[in-house]
C-alpha cells in the first residue's frame, strides 16, 4: 500500500495547495481580477492585464481596425496591388 506522506509517488507530482489558496501576485488593471504567481500578465498601454482582458483588448482592435493590429504584429499590408 502506498504511503501518502512519502516523498515519492503520485502525491509528490503536484502541489496540493490550490493556486487560489495562495496570495495573488497582482491584480488586473482592467477587471481587478487576481493574477497568481506563475500566471502570465500582459503590459498593454501601460497597464498589466490578465489573459482574458488582454484578449478582449486585442479582439476590440481587430474589430475596429485590423490594420492597426497587423502593423503592431509587424505584418506587411497590401492595398490595391501597392505595399502600404
């Protein structure tokens, strides 16, 4: 029988503490949601955003003016056979 307190085996393969039981490392500047250690945050227009809010900002740009997003990504644009 496996001893759950041993230093090897399945119990050592994961951290038993839920990530949300730990203190947040930061808060999203848009939604004020918690960002935990190990999660990715995005610096966008001088504000740190969580992944969901960053995606929402990118989707908004894409809907409003896809050229702006394309230029920000360093993509080449072409209009009516001419390079922009």
